């Protein structure tokens, strides 16, 4: 086993992580990997082993004692961190473990961490679409983002760890992820099949029987399919192993996942149209969420959902990443989600 590449993956049953795991399990070099996955329960751990995972570690990012993360990361040559981009204690535990690995081996282990394009979001409140466009090649602009920007509370310590030399860190930052994942974890019923962001709009819209938006709904976000996103993780993983010197890391290590932009108004309209088609809604046109609805359905997070985020995955595409599913697929998936959540 010592001759194999030790991989530790968190989020193996999550929306993105399950799809990344599926690709690792069918990778051309699979026989050279020893894959350990984080599992929240022994039952899930057993199911992960049944689809080919070599070992599991029981625990959760929300546990008070994160020693299991330190231990697992200290044994890993590569860590895929695909859970809760804003959880600093868990990220620190992983970094602490990887530092131990470095001290023992003299080699810097690889961390592929999941961030998000919320780090470049503004405070538009849905009132306008004007915002800076960020390429993942804009090193100076990205590294100038303050720690108060979303995800930077974790991204900055990871980049600093890379600068210190005890880890090689790469940060994949997707926009709004859509689509239904596939793979053995889905087939077993242990992988989350739904994104986080779009259901936040769909469920309240179903309750009010009309699609909704904040302000004027003019804010825009990037979109990317879940399977395309998982492809990027593996393309980056392969690039790190085959051409490490030319694959940016640390302060040059952001990789945006995006394949187009959408507006909040467009999403709200698609939801309204589907609700009418299903005999639930009365108007194909959406309407702004009232202040009372914003508080009732979203609480303090609604301003985040009304931001602009303009991202270009130039560095990602330079690796050979070619996302296949775009805006048309995005809206088709939204309408599928409306029908599915309506039936629950």
C-alpha cells in the first residue's frame, strides 16, 4: 500500500464530491490509488466500501473534536476537500495534518480545496448588473480580496500554507452548480442529488405560487453543471501529477468553474412558467419578494442571493477543461427541479 498514492476525500456522498469520487473510482490509474473517504455514519461508510472505496474515516466537519481529520490528512498524499467552503476549523485540521505529512516525508502533499465564486460577489441587492469581471488568471485582483469576502476566511490560510511550503494548494471555485449527478453513490441512494443554491429560490416560489427575485432581479451569476465541475477536479488532479511546474497553485491556484451567466430575473421567470404549466401558478411573470417574504423564507442570507458574480474560468480551460452543459441545460434543470420539489 505504501507504493500507492494515498487519497483522502471529504464530501464523498455530497453533490459534487460523490461525482468526483465516481471519477476517481473509474480513473485509468485507479489501481495505483488508495482511496480513503470521510463518512458521517458507519452505514454510509460500509456503502462507500461496497462501491470500491478502500477505507473510510467516520466523522463530520461539525464535530467538536476534529482529530480524525488531522490523522487522515497526515496520511494523505492528496486531499480533496469538498465540504463546507467556510468551515475554518475543519480546514485548519486538514492543514495541520498535511503539515505533519510534510514533516515526515519532506514532500509537500496536494490539497484540492472547494471554494466558490461568491468570493468575488458584490452587494447589488438585485438592483443592477454592473460588477467587475474576474478571470481566474487575475492573480493580483484575486489576492487583494479581503478576508471579509465570502470563502476568504478559509482560502487565505490555505494559500498561506502553500506559501509556507508544506502543502501545494489548488482552489476550485464553482459558480451556481446545477444538474443531476450520476454514479455509484447516486445508485446506492447515498449521494445528495440537489444543488444548494437553486432550491433556495424554488421552494419559496412554490409556496407563493410564483417565481420571485430580490430588488429588480438584475443581478447575474455564473452557472456550471455538476458533472462538468467534477470533470474539472479530475483534470486538475491529473495536471498536478503530470505537469506540476506549469499548474498554478497557492496565490496562482484559483480555478473557476463556469459555463455562462444567468440573471435572477430569468430564473424567477422560468420557475413561474413551470408553475403555470403544472397548474399551480397563475402568472407566467415573476414578482419581487416582499420584505416580509424575504425575512420569512431567507432570513439574513437574502442579500447574498441578490449579488452579482462575474467569473471567467480561463485558467481552468487552459488545462483542457471543456464544460459541455450551459444555459439551456440550466433552465431545463430548474424546471425539472420545480416539478420534483412540487411532488414532495
